[in-house]
C-alpha cells in the first residue's frame, strides 16, 4: 500500500491511498485505517492552526470503497459517500462551535505576538552584550587612569619558576615574583619588565628600548625603486643581488654547497653614480626592513654615546629581521686610525671599534645584511675592509656611452617630446657626466621648453641643457682613487 499527496494547495488537501486485494485483505484494511488516522491527525492539526475551515477531501481509489463507513477523530468525523466516490473529514467542532473557533483565532494571534516579542527580546539581549563590552572597556580605561605608575626594570637572572633577580631603573636589585599571566618562558636575561610600585612584582614584559634616532632610521622608506629604473649598472646589480638578496631568499643554497655568504658589501665610486639608489632597489625588491644610517649623525660629543647607538642599531635590526642596514658616507666613522689625535678623533675610533665588533658578532646566515657606501674608499681603515666584514667591494663607476643612453631613456620615458630626439648626439656631448647629471640634463631641457611657452621638449632644448650642465660640471673637482 502507498500513501502520497496529490496537491500542496492549502485549500485542497488531498490524499490518495490504494491497496491490492490479497488473502490478508483484513490486515490491509487495518493498515489503511492506521495510516489514514495518522494522516488525518497531522493534516487536521495543520489546517486548524492555519484556520482552514474548509473540509478535507479524501478520494477513495480502492475497488471496494464500502470497507470504510465512518471513522471518528478528535477534531471531527469521517464519512464515505459511494455515490460521489469520495470521503470527507469534517472538522465538526469548528463548524458547530463558533466560540471555540474564535478562541483558536485569538490563540493564533497571541502566538504570533509572542514570537514578535521573543525576537525583540533576543535583539535587546544582544544589545545588552554590546553595552556590557563597552562598559568593560570604559571601566578598564578608568582603572588605568586611577592606577599607580610602575617601575621599569631589567631581568638579570631567573632563580626558579617563580622568582627572578631584577635590577630597577633606579639602581637597586631585588628578588621578585612574577604575575601568573606573564609568559615566564620568554623572561630571558636583559628583558625589560614593569614592576609593581609596592610589591615589585613583575606585571608585564616591555619591548626592547629603542633610541629615538634608531627609530627615525627605521621610518626611512626605500620606496618603490626597482632595478629596471637603474641604467648602465647591470654587472653591479648582479653582484649586489648575489651578496644581499640571494642569502635572504635562498639560504639553503649556501648550506648545500657548504660556503658562508658575505655579511656585507661596500659600494664605492664618484658621487651621483647610484650607490644609494642600488641600496634602495635591493631593499624594495625583497620587501625587508630598511635602516638608512647617515654615518656623520652617529658621532656624539659624549663619550660612549656613539658606540651605544651602534649597538642599538644592530640590536633593532636583529629583532626586525629580515633587515638591511645602509650606512652612507661610512668614511665619517670608518677612517684610518692614527696614534695621535684629539678627543673627538678618539671617540670616532671607539665608534669604529664598536662597529667592527658588531660586524664580527652576527651570524653569516642571519637575515641582517649591511651595505656601506663611500666616495673615498682610500681613507677607510684596513680593519673594516678585511674579509669577514666587508667581503665584497663593488665599484660604481661613471657610466659609459651605453650606460648614459640607458639612463637618458629612463628619465625621458615620461617626458613630452616634440619630434624625433637624437639621444646618441646628446650622449656624445655628455662625456664625464654621471647619472644625477643626466637627470639634471632632462630637467634643464624641460625648463628651456617652459621658457619658450611649449609643452614638449625638442632636440635644441637637449643640446642647450647638455652644454649648460657640462659647463657647471667643470666647477667640481675630479676625484682620483685607486680601485680596491
């Protein structure tokens, strides 16, 4: 026997049932009665809830429809009409008792109102949670304003799991406990901590102290410089990337071969040839932290301050790896040491010795690399140039004709040009100019076009600009030094 609905319309709930004649027809009849009762109870409840007053139409498709005469249900009665060929369930108490129907209608309305109030209550409870969260934040802020300050200290030694020897900022040393929420596994020697004012308990760990000058160095942005914007230095770019970029990106290559990569590199050459630009391009291509150090700014008049700044600089770089330290004008602190000199000279020598100590201290395969640049390599101390500190020295010379042509094309790629420009003639006229001078040539050519009320640069503008820059170049002294 199978039971299945014929229509899902709320105004015509139909159920077809059928069965096959067999020897156990009485058992089939009982099964039909049971299934029919279950269906009627279910459909009747749904119809009453939705207030469907119409009767249920039940079609009898059996061969012997007289086997069902009348069935009683809690909500009405069932009758079969052989002449009409259909059976009807009539919800008698709704049709005969209007008051009960009205009560059901009121009950349905009350139930819908209850659901609306439950939804509103849920929304209000969520609002209470948000208010409680805001209240907790405000309470913490008030406690922070009302709380007593804390003492800054430094961990000297760990005695056991709960006790530490701490040196306070004022000088005395104490054996103190530690707050349970503080991760004791990170409490190493030298860690800065905050101590409670009364009990001297360690309340929290503090970050490493960073000198404001070192912090300002870290704010230096290398920019979006790429190697495609550097012309005439293809060999120098390759050598620099081998020393700096390759160990940072693929240190396993050096481990596989069994060699140690260079710790640092020295870029030397005449001014304006692109030493700083190369360092910025390397830092930008591998997305590392970048510390730009002006060596002359490190020197301090107080004894020991310059050496302390060098230590802080390398300590900050190790904590923020991968990091590239670029020290420009290294000859300011890396000059040759002499036995005679003033107190200022001796302070510079102490700074150099601290720099040499830091260069010997960090790991070959660490993610801290150093780049130094100078235009006076002949004045540097031999101890700074020895192998193991600055292993590779890269000369950045004045560009040749091919290099000058590449540089001119790079600087004129975004410039409005009038007619065909003969860059080869401009290159021949620019002998002895560096990359910065060639950029100045393009700027001067643009100024000549502006003076003539034009929006584009022509060949005559470039010719006049090259002559002007070459004439000004004669005022500069010529730098002579031996190749390292």
